[in-house]
C-alpha cells in the first residue's frame, strides 16, 4: 500500500475509471481475483496443515475497489438494521470487550436470581473458507441486495484463484469454489450476513457472536429443564449448520455450567449423540473465565505473561543497548 500511496497521483484517473466501470457493469476485474496465500502457524504439530491459518494477500487495487463497495453495503446494512445486535465482530463501535460484558451480565444476572446457567462455546471448522456462495447470494437477495449490486457480489465471489507461497516455494494456481478470502475488506461483512440468521434458530437461548466465534448462554430455575432445553436447542443449531454447509468442531466445542452444580450424570450435553466436554475454565474472546466468574484464571495468565516479559527484558540488559531495551519493553 505504501507504493500505491506514492504513485496515487499518477494512477488515480485510470483507477477511478476502473472502479466506476466495475460498479456500473456489476463485474469485478479478473486480475484482481488472484490471491497469494501465506500459511500462518497457530499451534500444535507444525507438520499438520490444519494447524496453519491461511492469510490471503490480495492485490492492493482490489482492496480499494472492495472498500468502495464495502462502505456502501455497510451503510445499507446499518440503515436497515439487518445484522443482529448480538453480533459484535467487524462492526463499528463494537468490540470483544462489549461482547464479554454482555456475556458476563447475562451470567451474573442469572446467578443473582439463583438460577442455573450454562454456556456453550462452539468452534466452527474453517468457517470463512467453507462459506457456500449460492447460499450467500440467496441470503443477500432476501436482505434486499438485488440487481446490479447482487451481480457485482456474484462476480466478486466467482472465478477467484489462489496459490500458496511458503518461503521460496510457490504452488500452482487453483480456482476457489467456496469461502471468502481472509484478509479481504469485504469478506468479514459478507460472513456476518451469511451467519446472521443463526439468531433466529433458538428463541430460548442467547447467542453472542464475534464473527464466527459462537457462544450460547441459557439459564433457568430448574437444573433438569436446563439440560433438556440446551440439548434440544443445540440440535436445532446443528441442523442449521448442516443446512448452511458449516461444520462444527465437536472436539473443540465446550460447555461450562455456572454456579453450584452437583457433578452427576444429569449434566450431560450432546450434539448428534456426541457428548460435549464439560470444562470449569475456558478462554473466551481472549479472556480466561471460570465457572465461578472469579477472574482468577485470567489474573494468573496475565501474571505469567508479565513475568516472562520481565524476565526477557532483564536477561537482555547485558546484550542490548538502552534504546533496544526500551523498544523491547
């Protein structure tokens, strides 16, 4: 983008013409659809490709065109209140902090009323990469994005290509049949639209989302009723996932019961006859919480992190100069 900024005065006129022509004809330029994918290591075995996050590096000019369309689409979405209030991801004036506050208030209010509460933390497999284009286009039409705008989005999604680059090695270029490119400007908004009707699946449980990070909460006065309702509603959500061609990672999906529960067989949550692991501590949108909402796990995490950082700075004092240590600090 630095190069683009330096030459913007020279390319502004032809670039404006290309952008206007694209929006007027409903066609996204094919040369702007080629992505270079860089796998970013997350955790686990480095030899397992599933432990890498694919980040798409797109042509800078394509991002400019995407930004123009994204701003117009976002304005339409906000004007008509299309995205549910409990979706906190990739939206103005919303953040993980607000999502955490919302979830904590939901739980504490239930506990103050002596209710039984449960939180289900759902993990989706490669949600951005497996998004179905036909279903997305149908949903856009339902929400009122029609005509030339819908034609433009269809052109944006179809005929995309990508290749993978690792160090000096480059793969063949392959066509993409599903998903939205991670690292794109428009992708997050399209994903929010795609997953938006999940909020209509259950009228009993509260869903709090941050993009594809799906968290579900429910509370009631009766422990047995809680288990029954949660199991029933989760299977409804599983059916919605299947219909929308999204995959649940049941091994990483967890359930937490808040308050004073007896550890007995009644506390079993299952999806498609697969039992969901019960935990007493979990990382929720970057913050560690436990079933008592004591914040002790998060405090311990911060203490460990700070301690390691201080140790690194201390050990570097005999090697690095003042300016380098200040930068490291």
